[in-house]
C-alpha cells in the first residue's frame, strides 16, 4: 500500500484509465490483444486483470496478466520501480511464487506512458504474470498458515538481503518513506484526519512511545531489505490438502512490492503479525504463530523481541492514519482504503487494554512451544 511521495502522501495522483484505454495500452506497448479485462482493487496505483489471446502461430490459448499502472509520483522514480521488478524476477528464480514482467515491444520491463486526460501526467506501465490463488483475507486462517506466513517473511527478506545485488538496489534507501516502520513519528503530520477521539489518543501514545523506546534502539537491529507490505491481500494461498475440517495451505503468490525499502528484519515480522491479526477471531494469539514461523528461519535478538509490541502497534497506526488521510482526498476509493480500519481500531485498542507485558507473554510462550515441538 504505497503512498506515493516518500514524506507527502497527498502529492500522488492515482491513474484513472478506463478499460478501453487499458486494452489499447496492452496492445500498443506490449503487442498483445486483450480478450478479457477487469479492474482490480488498489491503494494508489491502478491494476487490471487481463487475459490476452495469442496468435495461433506463436502460442495456443490465452495467458493472464496484471496490467500495473503506477501512480504519478512513483512513476517519476524509474530506478525504484526497476529495483522492485528486478527483485520480483530474482525471487521467482529463487523459487518464490512471485510475478515476472512481460517485456514491452522494445524489450523493456516497463514503459512510461502519457494519460489521455487533462494534466499531461505520465505513468509507468508494467505487465506482470497473473498469480493464481486465494488471498489470505478470504480464508479462515489457521495456525498452520500463520506459521507459513512468518516463515515466508523471514525467507524472503533473507534471500533479498543476502543474494540480491542489482545496481538499482540503492534506490531502496528511501529516507522519509511514510510506510517504512522507522518513520512512525511522521504520522504526526497526518493525525488530523482522525479528528478528536479516543483513537487519536491511542495513536499519539504509540507515536510518543515509539520515539522514546524504538527509535533509540534501531541501530541494534539487524538491517535488511523489507518487502514492507505482507498483508492479508498480498499473500495468496492454495489448499494442499483435501481436508475441509483442517485444510493445509501453501503460499502460491506474493504480490505488491511497491513498499520495498531498506529496514530491519524485525520490521517484516511485525508487519506480518499486524496484518494477520486483521481477520482473526482471536487476534492477540496470532503473533506467536507468525513469530514461530519467522524464528524457524531467523531467531530475533532480545532487543528485537523487546520492540515487537510497539512495532506492531506502529504498523496499525500507520495503516489507520494514512488510510483516513487518503480517504479524505479520494472519497471514491474509501471502501478499499478503509478495509483495515473495520477491525484494525478494535485490535489496536485491545492491545493497549490488555497491555504490552501480557501480549508479549502470549506471543513468546506460543513461539517457544513451537521451538520445543516443531511442526512437521
């Protein structure tokens, strides 16, 4: 859920291509004939699910893709989009279920294209392979998939940080990028969107505790490249068992690399915990299962574990505040923007009501139980 400009989310312009324009774009830029197209929900980019017909002489049948049209602000950062796309290609080659780009007619992975409307905006366009599967948000999550999500978060960041060396990677040093967890204090400038209520009070509390207890410890955390948005809509799964009572899932797709940046390993597990809590009927128990999966690949240090509660609270605050701010600017997209808010506020308030010590006790005891009896 990228927010456009690194420190001013209000400056981006979301693309507004119609289906006819998108169809013409696929033909003109990629040389493919669209046989079917429909819009996909998105935060500030524009996405279309497209099916294309191949010429009989080239290949039989139809292929499915996602046409991704990047918001106007991020479209001015070709190195950043190059890094994201190269990372997806690298991960796919490493065995992760990541999309890969279909090249333009000129042999490039992306193309800067003008909007047909007023304003002369230009948008970066890519055609990415369509990944099958069901978003985690649409399944009844069990402990097995929570563990797998944690394992994925650690494995993905570890692979990117240790093996991904493309020249464009330097663009992932994004400074004041509003979605980087280190930048929770930047929420001060958008908190007005919450109005005056109990929610604003708890976010202000998170920000102040974050400044005092997390920021001074950042240098002790282990640095890495973060995917940055392993939410319940960006992880696809399919069932690997026939059991209806206790289905076993495997991750079949990892979506949306637009929030990639340099951060810390503990950021990724905190982000995954927060988003897996969203749809859970027992949200406070979720963290232990995700943490156990993460630590099966990369155990956290004592300092990293000590920051986890505030990092999860910080990500809730980022998601809720920025969504409220963006919904004021783009009310027509409010339903999608406020997905997290439906249960997010309730979970954040519950975390503080129960208290850090009790929540951490639940998480860490669950994770330790896995360490003693590792799942098959």
